[in-house]
């Protein structure tokens, strides 16, 4: 009984301090220091409309845009309210089937094999990045669709590419949404 | 080369950080009241919060009763909050009611520090449920573990009074978890993590598609989930979600926070017991297991995605299915091992999509459950193996086995082996049940053959180890899965806490014997090898057949 | 009882043991050993499987036979250990069956069969009688031949009162008549208890054995779980695992090696104690002796030879050394004490002085008395008046003697006396009438090899404390020479008790030996108390062991046996578990080859786990089972003899045993199973 009373008192104390107090503190800090990222790193158009988030991949199917990695989030993929990976074993034939539908979209051949991340779904289905290599792989298609020279597009890709892990990670990545925005703006 | 440096820096750096942390934790959890005025003031504050009962000293039985009462209340409060979330405030996206079996599973999961999630956070839970039910439990369930370790260590130090649970709980919550959470959460906020109470954002993409972007008070939630070895994500896919883990740096910070307190717990244990050399031996044994599993995981994950083998896809990169590019190639397997060595269970790549043998490493982590382990409880689990190792090694040196000067006799062995048997039972028995009943098991799987078996095996391994990660392809929000994993989580949480406390209580009551050259030393490398061997053998002999039918069969079938 | 080592596989023991192995199949006995009980149930299930299984009957029958062998081998090991103990006990028992006692009831003598004697009965024994029961002499004195139990042929004196009053049943009175009060309950004498212990009839499990049994039972349960769950796993993996194969896997995994040998180890430990002529009251006492931290040893007879010996002559100023030697020799000629004899021997060694006959010299011996505290001779050169009086004794006594004769006690002699004392030796001053001749130095001689022995003990982590009635100076010097860790000088029985309590309060386990009645409290207080057989009944009741040879050094042997006992258990447990790795690699590939295959009969991918490349699934399983059974027999000698104990410190022992029984335990079965598989294949047995 004494334990129960003490327990009830502690439930109240811990909720007040660890939930209300702690959350308020971090919320306040976030609002003060990083108001943009705290709201989800949203990208807004000139008109103030939300286009997306820097951190969240979105679906691109038109040839004039760079395409992100496949997504298993939600029914049609890229559902930022229901993130998910494919959860398929790397040995699963389902993955082979999925890859077989993706390969013709990119026109990959044995001579020009597809960079693997373009066939492999990300963990949350919302990975906003592809490697610089995978972006350059798509440059020809994008350039053709936009009537630009391939070199121009490749130049843009190289400008956008960055190395997130410094010396620990040799890969250079590009943010697909940012790259596509830059493409639209370059016009 | 980069990978080795990367891993060595994260693990080594955290190990170095854990040393001062252990010192602080000892100060916080087991203060020398006679000498520390600050600690006295805190104790008065804790008595103010918890009432006069907090001034009483408890023996191991009273301590356990208090712990259970508080934990029952934790379960009840969170169950009710989630159950009524549709009627409660802080629900900007209007989340609805949830099935009772899923609520049971979730409340059990978070009470037991497991955070196995048979729901998807951003789809199912209101902000109130996330914060006042789940995040609250992430604090107090972790604190329960730390408190239990402090009590056990006091018993092993020979004190008949194991302290007061309610004081220990507050010490762990307010003096250990909360300060670290505030620091780490601030860093996470700087790292670009969302922290808002606004509802989902509605975007219209460049191609004009509507996209609903779920968000929320992620930074606060994520932090305590990491440092308290909880692991339950704000979003369904956990730390693979860009909002829960936006950059390379937050990923490193996340990795560090997973093992920081579990490492510190070993030192805290050593300090309370007064045997730092013994703690060091235990620490090194844990570290060896950790590096062995990391090496295995990183090695096997270098193989490219097997499903793409004969397609026009580049084969020069490791398996990328279920991984995020921004963390780099080694981060996924490293995290997978860290999160399962400790009972954390957050993921930064999808374990279901790991290569077969890589997927075995997390399972080994959960089967052994002593490689630093959950906050507090990892060291408690380790104590069971220490009892066993001391018993066998003690006999081999020709004396009635003793640990820290107290004899390990029938009662201690009995309690320890019951806990170890329970550990095996709660993995193998329910997995067998679900393997035999296709409606419960096979029909809920996302993969076939050995990998499907791995999904079931993993689920119960995770529930039993209070880990919470999953081979998430499993369609586990069904009544059988919810009920069985929920029950396993609760039993596997409290049996391995209560029995070691009972052993410590029983040892504390014994006459302490002097140590001599003929006594088994628990502070040297030989004992370290013995302890290593004991853990390895018990684990391997118990789980090898299951491992063979899961990951090993899949590996032999596809990866040779 | 002889010390003759009995060959391990003596047919007179092996024969009956084989029979006993079958008798022990009684389920009510088997259930006491959970590991072997499970094995037996498995064997029974497999036997049923011979008739119910569809095909492969020959294979199942093979399995069944070897599973039964596993059980029988374990029973055989236990029966062997018991047989050896029984053989030892039979010698003891033989002498008690026929004895008729001459009981004294109401003052009259009557014949009572020895086994019917009650505690408190009075018994008369005269020359030639066998003493019918343990007891105390309450009247008379007699010489007793205890060769029957001690192997020592010299008769010993037993008399009423004092410290030598206890007699043991089965010994024979050689002279005189004594009345004995029986001190044991019917059937509760030392011998009966010991016989029951080694025969296993009354064997109770020791604390460590109970703890180990619990561990083994739990491991058995875990493996049972592992094997039982494989059946439903098989449902998912579309494979049917047959019951006999699952039983084979189970029996191979559960710790049958240690489970089968556990009781044999315990019995053999008791037996080894008995072989050293020590009667232990319980297995618990033997086990506890392995835990000893402190040994309290009496100096006399244990550490030193028991008698002081003359080692040097120190002359007084103006006296020739030869003259001193001569006088010393004369004074000691008739002195039959060991000290006296040693003086004669020293004189002969140093100066070639031959012993002379007393009466030739006309000398009379003046014996040592408590009043004079000296001894010597009076030489009668011319009749009755003594002309020359030679005396030797303690310094003060001789000083009195010399001064009363009108002489002076030289300062130089006093200095020598002090020096000798300081060395821890005993000075005997020799004087001739009023002249002080010099000093004989008597010294305690430490037994050979004791220093090494104590160093060994120290490495085992055992401290030795020497107990002596000597003064601290003497005690300290002998302690240093013998290399003991500590000593208690001028120790009274109360001091001993106090010391034991002190050590225990500091968390140490104490062993001691004792013989006198006044040792009884200390013996009772000590964790291991070894009473000397020559000691009083009180002392023997208080201790938990009796040394029939009354050799206090034996305590060290007992400690080693205790350690060996526990070590053997630990080592075989490790070995047993380490074996499982190879068995997994033999049996699992054979079983799992049938999993995840589309069509029956095909070999699945998991067959690749067969790293030993065994002939066929059947031969693999059978080889593992056969190895598992044979290893029990192979380890019987280790179980009976105990593994070698070396005093090299705990960490080094652990390393050694881990290497031999841990690493060895992993490797050996790989070789063994492969060999058996090759033999089975070569003989077309499968």
C-alpha cells in the first residue's frame, strides 16, 4: 500500500518533469535556435506553398527530373505519413522481380549497369539522396528531356554533390529534390 | 580502412566516455551521503516527491515488491492513455482508437523497456500517446533497470539493505537519464531534427502529387529512446526515417547514445561493488563480443544484394536494400550490432533486408543479451553468466565456488539457471508454436523459406531480450503475435531482474570468506576467458539449431 | 588396511560392478540422477521406436542399444566406485562380525554379540580379546594392537583417564585387563558410518554436488527444450524429425559424461580418504577440506620430529671440549629419553667416545625429577660415598646445584645459555660438582621436506599456523626454520579455540588436528577437525575425521583430496559441455539435410554443415551416440583417481584445466566421432 502511494506520487512527478518539462525545454530550444528544421526542414515555393521537405524523398516519374531510389513507403511509395522499407530479404525473388521492372525504366544494360541504389529501396522509403554516380547515370535522360546539354546537367549535379561523412565516407551524394529544384530554377 | 577507423572511433570513443560517466552514475545512484551535501539535498527532494516511504531502507524482497507495484502502475497508466487517445488532447492529426491486443502489446513493450512496435508511430499514435505514455515509459522503464542494477550491486557489496526503490528510480530518472537526455536532445535539434507539436505538413510536390509529411516532437522522443536502450521509434521505420536521423552526424550521435549508458553501467557496478578490476574484466569480455559481432556484420554485409546477381546492376557495392545512403556503408551493420548487443532495438537500416549472416549477428546479440545489454539489466544479465562461470571455474580450481568472497551454492545456482532456462524457453517455445501453426506464423510472413523462419525467430528473440527491433516484414499486428510477444516481454523483463536480485540478497546474507591464492580470481584474464567461454557455449548450444534453420540455411542456400 | 594401490580394473571389483550396473536400472534409483534418468527414458522411447518406425529399423535398434549402453556405463562407473569402497570396507567389516563381547551388567559378566552393544554398556577385555566397540577405558591399563586398522605393528598403551583412553572396535588387547564403556550408538561407530558412506548406501549428496546436480538438471532441461522445439521447427522447414533421432541428439547434448560420473567421483573421493587411513564422518567434511584457508598444526610430531636432539657442545672457560663431551655422555648413559640418547650419539660422533657400561664404572643413575629438574650420575670411586656428581639440566637448576656445592656459575656460561635460547634451541648445562663444564645445545629437528610442503600449501592459498607450548623465542625460531606462516607459542587449548574463532570471523575456513580431551572444543569449532586415533573419545567425537595412523601431516593429504574431488567435478563438467560442439556438427547436418527441400529424399543445403565429412546421416548420428557412451567408460579412471592436483595457484590451475578439459573437450570428440564413423563404415555396420 505504501508502495502504491509512493508509486502514484512518482508517476505524477516523473510525468511533470520528464514529459512536460523536458519536452517544453527542447521545444523552446528548437523554436529559438533552429526554427526551420524543427518544423521539418520544409521547402516552400515563392508563394509560400509547401513543396516538400529537404529530408524527405518525393516521387519523380517524369524523365525531366532526376529519380530517387525506389520506395516501399505506403501504397505507391514515398508516403511520408507511412514510412516503411521493403523488408524483403536480399535473397528474395520479389526483389529480383522489382528490379526487373526498374531496369527498363532506366534502360540499363549489361554494358551500362544500373547503380544498385536505384534498384534497392531505402530503409524508410524516404531517403532523399542518391549518389553522385547515380545522378550522373541519369543525366543523359534529364538533359534530353529538358533540351539541355548533358554537360550542363552534369555540371549541376557536381555542384550539388556533397560528402556527408567527410573522410569516413568516400561516397558523394546529391539530394534529389534539391537537385530537381535547382534544375527548374536553372531554366 | 575507413570503416575500421570509423568503428574504432565510435566504439572506442564511447568506451572512453563511459569511464567518467560510470563515476557520475555511482555518485548519482549510490552517493556517499555522509560526505556529499549535494546528494543529501537531492535525497530530501526525492523524499518530497515520493513521500516518507522513500526514507525507508528495503531488503531485496521489499525492493522487488516496490519495483513491481510501480511497474504495474506504469503499465496501467500507459494502457489507459493509449486506450483513450481518441478522446484526449494533443491529437492534431485525429488518430483513432487502437485494438486492445495492440494496446496490450504496446504497453507491455514500453513498460518492459523493449519497445517492440506492432504499430507504426506516425500512422497510429497521437502526440499525447507518444509523449505521455511512450516517452514517459522510456524514462521510467530505463530508470527501473538502472535502479535494479544499483540494488543488485549493493547486495553484492555485502549490504543487506539494498536501498529504496523509489529513491533509486528518481536518482536514475532525474540525475542520470534526464541530464543526458537534455544534452543529447539539444545536439539532435542542432543536427536538424524536427521538434514540433504541429500536425503533419501537406505538400504539393514538384510533379504536383500531394504528399503528407508526418512530423512531431521527434528530437525529445528520439533521444530518450536511444540513451535508455528503449529503441521505439517515433516513426515506423525508426532511425532510417530521415526525420529521426537526418544526417551522418546524428547517426554517429545515435550510435554513441545507444551504448553509452550500458557501458557506464558496468563501471557503476564496479564502483558500487568496489571491484573496478572485475568490472574491467567484464567490460573487456563485452567489448570482445561486440567487436566480434561488428566484424561479422560488416564483413557479410559487403556482399551485394543477391537478388540482383544476374541483372544489369552494378555488383561492386554491398547490399543496399533497406539502407539509407547518408550514413555510409558500415553504419548500418554497425548500428545493427550495437542496437542488439544492448537491448535498444532502434534501427538505422532494415534488419529484414540484411544479408542472411549479417542478420544472424543481431540475433546473436539478443540471444546473449549481455554485450553491455540494456541499461542496468545488461549487467544484471551478465551477472547470471558470472555466477555460472564462477561456479564451474571455481570447481576447477578445487574449492567451493565463491564470488566476491561469498559462496555460490545450490540456491544461487538454482536461481541463476532458472533465469537462463527462461531465457531459452521464451525464444524457442513460442517460435516453435508459431512455426507449427501456419495461421499464426507462416501466413504473417513477408518472406518464404529460411528467411521467413528468421522473421519469427527474430521476433521472439527480440521480445525475449527486451530489444524491440524486428524483421519488420512480419505482419505482426495480429492477436496471436500481440498476445504472445506481449507476454514474453513482460516475463522476460521481470524474471531476469527478480532472480539476480534474489541471488544478490542471498549472497549478502552469507558470511564473507577471505580470499587467498587458492581462491578463484575474478579479476584476471583467465577468468575473462572463462566468462567469455561460458557465455559463448550457453548461447551457442541453446540457439545453434535455430540459427541453422534460419540465417545459416539461407546463407548456404543463396550466398555460396 | 594396506596402502597397496589396488589396480583400477581389478576383476574382483569389475565383475560385481557389471551386475550392479543392471540392478541400478531401477527407475526409483535412477530418478535421483536427472541426467541419466532422461537418458534412460530416451533409451526406452527409442526401443519402442524399433517397433513403431516405418523403415530403418536396424538403425533405430543400433541407436537403442547404444543408448542403453550409455545408461549402463554410467551405472557401471558408480558401481565401480562403490565396489572399490566396499573392498576397502570389507576388510574393516570382517573383524566385527564374529566378535562376542564380554559385557558387564549389574556387576556380572555375560556374553553379548558385539553388534548388540548399546551406548553406555560396560565391556571387559583381557589379553587376546578383540575390543568389540568404540569406547573409553574406564578402568585399567593395557597394551593394544591396532594394526588391524592402522597397519602399525607396534602396540599402543591405552589407560583409563587422560588422553589415551579411547579404543576402537576391532583392535586387539595384548596384555592386561581393561574395562571399557561403549561410547557409540548401535551401528553408529566410526567404522559403520564410514562403511556406509563408501558403500553408497547412506551417501548423502554434498552441498557442492547438489548445486552441480541442479546445474546439470537445468542444462538437461534446456537441451530438452532445444530438441523438443526442433519437431515443430521441422513442420515449418518441411522436414520430419523422427523421435529416435531427436532422442539421440538429446542424449548427446545433455551432460551425460559428468552426469554419469558424478556420484562415482564423490564415492571415489571418500574411498581415497579411506585409503589414507582416515575415517571421514561425511562427504561434506571431505569436500570442506578442499576449502581450507588455515591449517593449525601441532609442532611436535607434525612439523618437528617430536624430540629434541643434541647438536653441539659449548664449553665453559677453561674446560676441554672432550672432557665436556665425556661428562655429558656419562650423565646420559642411563638416560633413556630421546634427548639423552642423542647426547650419547653426539659424543660418539664428535669425539669417538664409546658408550660405557654403568656398573663397570660403579656409577648410579640419578633420574630426572620434577623437584630437582636435572638428571645425571654419581660415580663411586671407592665405595658408597659418591665422589663425583655429574649433573645436567636447565640453567637455573644447575646454577643452584653448583652454587649449593660451593662453586660459582660462570658469566660466560650464562651468556652461552642466552645465545642458545635465542637461537630457539634448548640449552642443557652440565656441571661436575662445583664446576660448570659447559652447555649442550638441544634442538628441535624439523622434518625433512616440510618447508617445501608449506610452500606448496601457500601456493594453494593455505596458511599454516604452528601451535606449540614452547616459549615465543623457541617457537619463532622453529617457525622460521620450518617455513610456516605464523605460530602460536605457549598455546593453551583456550588459545586454540580463540584463534580458530578469530580466523573464522575473518572469513577463513580452519582445519586442525587434535588428540586430547581439551582439544575437543577446538576440534568441534574448526571447519575440518581431524582427531588422532590415539586421542580421547571426546576428541574423536568432536572432530569430523579420524586419522587411524595418528599422523598429523595427513591433514595436508586430506586437503588435496578435497580439492581434487571438486576439481574433478568441475573439469568433467567443462569437458562434457565442450563435447557438445562436435556432436552438433555430427548430428545436425544429418538431421537438417532434409530441411527446405522441394522433393523428399533430396539433400538440403544444411548438409554442408557436415564439416567432418561423415559417411552417411545414419552413421553420423550413431557415431555421436557411440562416442557419447564410450567417453563415460574412458573417463572412469579419471573419475576414480581424481584429476591431478598441483599446487600452482588458482589462476594457473584454471588455465591448465580450461586448456585440457575445455579446449581438449572441444577437439577430442571431433576426432573420436570421425574415427568411430570410419570404423562403422569399414565394418559395414551401417
